[in-house]
């Protein structure tokens, strides 16, 4: 007898529904799975047989053939255990085929029949809902994740016995969740480290505000202890919260990586990733035998902070060049090409020399060669992609001891949100989110300059020997500064401030 159940698989950031076809026939006893199964899928044969036996369902000596359709797509993971087990029971006549109509089945089976959580549930359930599937049976540990898709009826089951009971209509699982999981509010911007903790450093604070308002890449240069890391860690507290759409994008990536938990479901605060400088290129960009998202994808719609930037391997940093432009990373393997989103705000912090005190020659003992070699660990193309470069000067004693109330993150965030609203109105219907997302054509459309501003930029272009990319980035930063000022027009003062944010890299690298 032939049976068909519906499951799913993830390929990169996308997912596909998989039809699990099971045929049980008389003949030499056997159990085969075809349809490009990976090693985890092939091992499902043993897990399913033992799990069914341990819940009192004995398989007769028959030939069982399982086909995972479409057969030309590679199948990996352990989520096919439940649909294969249910398909066998339908083929043996122990469940009717109607029991799985419009039903998605996902789950890994333990030898005791227990259903264990699996990765990538959220994108598969979303795909199933779009294709008209009405109900899904998930392991109890994944049930809350399925409820993020409000169009889907989600039933969580703890073992194969509960799954059979639900499908046969005998009882409803106690793990069923009727109420959708709401957006988590536990970790709000107010609970993050506050800018009010930073004394002085008004220039870097202003640069961080501009970077947050337009989602621009930011590089902080300064001596050890000047507050670079402290400032960078507070940037998430002034960033606009994730929209529902952006929160779902982030949740899908974390679901595929197996890092999503109920506390992070549809988060409002933007991700903040701070990898150690010993990170490998594969961990940064993603990959592996079974490609998985890397750190830059986990930082999607959030901040990727690289502290001690020159300590990263130069070839590792250069991996960021393409994702910073395309806002995605593409990984090619023999099994196919996988694309992961990587729209992040890059924040880097670094010392100006190995000892950290250049150009203060009263403290710096580095030779010119050592300074140049240290700075050259950061390649020119990476520097060219930094929209804002600002110097954090050493703190004065008065800045540390004066009893002055510094501006809080809440106040800064109000201005950032006002600038964000202007960008939402400007880019409505275009697919753009922030000024930093603009391509060259968008810059021509949204960053129109008057005659005086054009002449000013012409002089600056020649004096600073700017590249075309640097020119466009200056205009995008100037557009953000104008948004913070509430101005529809980019003025010369906005351009001057944007150009100032490129003076620090000129100082150290020229």
C-alpha cells in the first residue's frame, strides 16, 4: 500500500515542502530511503524501526521503500523521522490517509519514541502556510516556534504515541498552543548599556548617532582605554527597534542555526555580534559540509562589532568586502549554492599602532615601519567601505571627575527614531530601509545637491582624491545628517560634517 505525508527541508535561507512517499509490499524484508538522502536521513531507518517497536507498533517482515520528493534536491537533517514513521503506519493500514491531509509533519525520533526538537522549523512552517497547509505536528520543544506563523494551526506532541492519537482524532495533545507567541519585551533598549555612562567623547558619540540613524558602517580609532569598546557596545541602545518583518527575518536565520529560543522569538532589539579576532573565515561567512549561516548572517539587521580590528587576519577581514556591498553572502558547494542574508552595520575599533599611542611620540615607541605594517593589516577596500571614521581621543582628568549629566541613550534614540521615520517615508515601496542601503542610482535620486553644494563637493573630491564609492558614501552620510536636522535638503554644513568623518582615515593611512 502507498501513503504520502508532507514534510519540509531548508536550503540556505529558503525552504521547500517535501512529499514523503512510503510503499509497503510483500517480498524480501528491507527498508530503503531514496531521493538524495544525507547520512542523517538514511539513519532514520534504524531510529524509526526501534521507536515504533518501543511504543508497541511492530513492523511485519515486509519491504518498505521511502521516496523523498522532489528527488533531485539533497535532504539533510533529522526532521524526516516523524513523517516516515507516520507514512509507514498509514501504508500498513493503522492510520487513514485522510488523517494527514493538509498536515505538515516534522520531528526527530528517539529510540523510546520521544520526539526531539529540530532546526529550521520556522521557515518550513512559513512555506507550508503559504502553500495552503492548515496544520502542523511538531515536537513539543518546537511548538512555540511554529506559533510565530499565525496562519498555521500548531500542535506540539511529545512522542509518537501522542502524534498517532492526534492524527486519529482520539485526543488533543496537551502541548497544543492556541495563543500565538507574542513579541518578546524582556530585553528592551532601556535595559541595554546606556550612553550616559560615557564621559566626554562627544565627537565619537555624535558619529555613533549618525551611524545609528542611517545604519552606516563605523570605525573608531584611538588609544587604549579611550572608550571605543564601551561606546560600540552601547550602539544597540540607540538603534531603531526591529519591525515585525525584520524580526521574522532574524528569527528565521536563528531557527536555521538552531539558536532560536522562546526568549528571542520575534525580538525587538537588534542583534549584536562581537566575535573574537581568532575567528575563521568559515565561521564568519558561514559554510561547512552542510552550509550554515555564519556570524555575519547572525548579525543580519543588527551590529557586527570587530574589536581590535587589525588583530583579525587580513584574509578574514577581506571576506566582508562582498557582503558589505551585496548585503548577502553566497556559499557554493557541490550540493548547490546557498544564499544567506547579511545586511548588518559594521562597527570596528582599533588602536593606531601596536602600542596604541601613535601619534603621541612622547608615549609611542613604535617605528614608522611598525606603525605602517600594523595599519596595513586593514586593507584599503575595507577602509573604503567604512562610511564614518572617527578618532577617540584620550580622556582628560576633568572628563572623568566633572559632575556633569551625560546625554542618555533614550534622548539620542528619540532623534535617531525621528530620522528613521523620515527614511521610512522616503523609501516607502522601494525595499530600502536605511540611507546606507542606497545604491548609486538611489543616491542620484535621493541625494540631490544644489549648485553651491556641487561645487563644494567638486573641490573636496579633488583635494581628498576620493573614489566613486567614497563619494557616494559621503552623500549617504550627509543625507542622514540632514535627516537628523529635519532637513529635506542636503546643505554644505551636512556635507562638511560627512567629509570630516573621513579625515581620520586620511590622517593615519596617508
